[in-house]
């Protein structure tokens, strides 16, 4: 064990589950959160079920990390909902669902985590953007995902500047294609090993990344 602790939202399956496994391979403890998630038999993994758009759930996730492991080193915002429809077919419910998962969840959980990181003068926040919104000509309408991605990218750059003096880095990973879990996990872990990088939106496009940058 390294003594370091990561929080991963949207950790039930896919990219989130891959991120939990990736951090565990590095010897990190992990708090894995999702709307529905079962307890883990791994003593290095704490699972917290709940909707991160609820500020009380964000409190439980951060409180669980501190209560079980005593610190928070990294937050990976991976929770999100994608609804693909023609622009004029989206409903108010669609907007609320995508904006809630993509922006409100990021806002509440990041706010709680950064507050703790600032006390220790160090930490890292990484957000995983929605893949379909980043693939021009893919044939999948994705304006709501694009809106959420734009907000997350802007927040990433703004927070990187605001919290640089506290030793907190803020980055994002933009998947180049849907379904490539290993590409995203590799980029997130690359950023974890790159203390000089902050305020970056790193593409995950299948190309090799230079280690130790």
C-alpha cells in the first residue's frame, strides 16, 4: 500500500471499474461510488452507493474516505449519463438528467474533495468527459453531452488556476472513442504520475503517452 487514496465516481462498471482496478494495482486505497454498487471484499476498497448529484451523498463519499483511510489524494469524476437524440427531441427531463449527472455531481463532489485537499496543501482532480460529444461525424447526436463537457473543461481550467497555490492539480481526460476503457485508464494514471501537468484536457485517442512527462 502506498498510503494514497483515490475517490472514483461512476465506479460500478466500465471505465469506473477499470479506474478502481488501475489505482489498486498501484497500491492505492479507493473509495468507489455509484448509484448502485455492492460492498467490496477488498479491504482497500470502500464502496459508497448513492447519486452524486445529491450534496449529502458527496458528503458521505468524502466522509467515508476520511473515516476509513484518513485522507484524499485524488478525485476522479467519472459519473455521467449520455442520452443521444436529435437536438430538437430533447426534453426537460433529459436536460435535467444529463446536466445533473455531468455537472451537479462534479460540482458537489469536487467542492467537498478540494476543501479537504486544500487543508493538506495537495491533491489531484481528474474529470472524464463524455466520449460521444468529442467525436465529430460519429453519427451520434450528443449536444447535451457537449454542453456538459464544455462546462467541465472550463471548470477544469478555472480550478487549476484557483487552487495552484494550494498544490492542487485539476485535469480532464477526453475519450477519443466510446468504449475504450484502457485508453482512459492509461491517461488518468499518466496524469497521476505527472506532477507538472495541471489545467489540461488530455485526449485518450489510442496513441501512446510519454511516461514521466
